[in-house]
C-alpha cells in the first residue's frame, strides 16, 4: 500500500467539509492559522506546511496521515 500526498483541491474540499458550520474566524481563533491561509488551503491555492498540518490534524481530531495523505488502494477526496 503506497501513500501519497492528497491533491490540493481535494484537500481543500476535505477541509471545508471538516470545518462545517464554523467560520474561518472561529478556526483562526482556535488554531492560530490566519483566515487568509485557511482560505488558500480550502481553495487549493496553497498546501499547508508541516506545522500547519499538525495543527489542523489535531484540531479536527485526525492524524496527519489520515488528513493529508491517501493511499492508492483507497482513494479519498
């Protein structure tokens, strides 16, 4: 089973779904990641650095592996 980084657009969709009804302002307040950066991640314009990956994974109760990587046998997007 080979893992690879998820496509930035698919990641953006995943992050929007996880954020749900919370505003970017709420997520910024709780994570310290700016609304602008969150918006870039959610639109697939930028990919989070390692520190942001850890912060977002912890915030959403997931592992970095589950949130930012996918395996070729079980494509998730």
